[in-house]
């Protein structure tokens, strides 16, 4: 399990309201990291589809990160947690790719696998 943490501020991304306990819960940034016994509520799991593309899943409830509206085809698309993942021919619409950040060794960026 891992946290999604901003390299500059140290703040994390987590479910708005604290937990991805239902469908449609949005992701929010600027959250202080929880390292206590219930820390899984703000941790993620990467489920790889191949060597490069992966689904992002909530570690506590198992809900997957989906772009609101179905695709992240432009900047500013919000992300939400939903049950299930697309495993069909259009699955790249909800997959991510990890890219090394050349300006910060050891850090990485996440980008949409389709666009």
C-alpha cells in the first residue's frame, strides 16, 4: 500500500470526507497523511494490467479511481471512486502510467494511459 503524496508540500490525495466508503466519492488533495491504525483509508494499491499501465484502487474498500464522466480527455477532470474496473477494449480510459520526474530524482508523475 502507498500514499499519493505531493513532493513539494508533503500533503496527500485521499477520498473527500476521509473514506471511499461509497460510489461517487471524489478524490481531494491537500490532506495530511494518516499514519495511524486506520491509515488504509487513504492508501492506494496499483493493480498492473501490463508492465506499464495500472488501475488505482483504494486500499480499504477496494473501489477504483475513475475519471468523472468516463474519460480524462482534458485537463481539470475530477476523479472519483467507483466499484469495479473496465477490463474491456476501452480500459485505458481508467488506467494510469507512472513516469519518472526528470527534475526530481526518485519522484514520479502519474498520467492518464489513454490521453
